[in-house]
C-alpha cells in the first residue's frame, strides 16, 4: 500500500547531502527547493515521498532517519495528506481527513 507525505527541511541542502539521503533510504523522494512555509525569504528543501512501506509510521521514521545522516539538518515540517487506498482502520485514523458522517 502506498503512503505519501512531505518533509520540510530546515534549510536548502546541497547535491551531496541529497545523495547521502537517497543512499540512506530516500531514493524515491522528490527533492525540491522553495520558500519556507512561514518566511518566504528563507529557502528550504522539501522531500515529497511516495513509498510502499508497510505502514505510514515506518515510512516517516525511515525518512527521518535519513535526515539524521546529514549533520546539522532537521525536518521541522511534516505534512501528511489523507492516504489513498488505506485498508479500513489502517492509517486513516491518523490522517487529516475529517471523519465520515454517521447515518
């Protein structure tokens, strides 16, 4: 089952740092650079991740572990959209989607 989420790093990373993160488990991530969500004057790197990990929690932890391989780097932002194709009771209870109305 696929899991998607975005990590926002605390700064713009170099090509060497992105290669290090890819080797540490973010090889399928899309690395983009853009403005910080709350301060347009600061450039940061975003990792858009779509993975087939066993669970959303495992996928997020794997990405955070890859971030830790780069000195002086952190991921202060995490965005998790409602997950597609979630099995009933799996990860959807942790998504940002509103609950289904009761009939």
